[in-house]
């Protein structure tokens, strides 16, 4: 069996997706900013009988991210599915009239350089397999920019465009690229934004392989 790599894994959505894909036989690579967090999350999954390993990388450091994905492949095997879903930092969300060029460096590193580095690292393996899924998970500003969240609005728009371009460019190779937009907060117990519910949506996107942009909930919710 092959591997799902979850970049920006956390105890909510990341672990829920890991469980859902793990039930289908996928090995799980959890990539987080710190090794302590990665090991804690992977140990939880191993305790449930899944094959999971943790790896550390800051998505704003392309070389570190490439190394983590290389290590995941060496440890677990080919990456068939890659989910890019790190949570943006609060300082990325400044009002548009207060946002300077320096304020955009972090969001662009986070939402453009990180995804591009990750895609280039996993693509050769997917091509060797003859199949793959690349999924970008973003907040609502990816679809509707918000004047008080200029950094993520601009950077998510660029990430969305990159993913859309990949969707068309890789379709004939059996590699499916999609985006899931989750408006508002991921909320345990919410009928559409509970982590387990979202994990099921992500599994369905991977299986159905239809269209580029998907919405977890209404944009005004």
C-alpha cells in the first residue's frame, strides 16, 4: 500500500484524515512544525493500529519540507496522496490598508513557496505510480477575499491559482489535483465542519476525482 502525507497535520482535521485514509490501508506521514508534535500525533494513530510516522518541517522552509517528504517516502513508501493544510499564522491576517510588502513575505512563503516545493517533491513518485491525488485545503478567503485578512486573501488566491493550473496540467497523467475550501472554523460537532465529517469529504474527493474546487460549507457560515 502507498502513503498519504498530511502537511500541517494537527489533532483535528489532520488526525481525522489520517484515520479515514488509514482505514483504507494507507500508511500515514504526518508533517508538522515540531518533531514533538509529529511524534505525539503519530503515536496516537499507531496506538489505534495504523501505520503512521511523524516528520518535522516548517512549510516556510522549502528545503526542510523537501527533506521531510523524502524521509516520509524512504520510511513508508511512495506518496500517493498529499494534503497541504497548514493553519495560517495570525500575523498574516492584517487589514488591507495596513499591509505592507514585508507583511506579505510570510503568507507567500506559506501558501505559494511551500505548496510548490511539496508538489515538486512528490510528483516524481506519483508519476512512477501512475496515479496520485494532491489536495489543497484553504479557508474561505481563498474564494472570497476579506479586507481584514489581506495576507491570506492574497496568498490563498495564488495557491488556488497554482492548484487550478496543476489540475489541468496533470489530469492526463492520472494525478488529480483539487481544493477544499472550509469557510469559518473547523468545529467538532458541526454537521458539516466536524473533523470526521470533513475527513469523509476529503476521502470522497479523492475517490470521485471530479472538478477542482469543493466547498465544505456555505461561504457565509
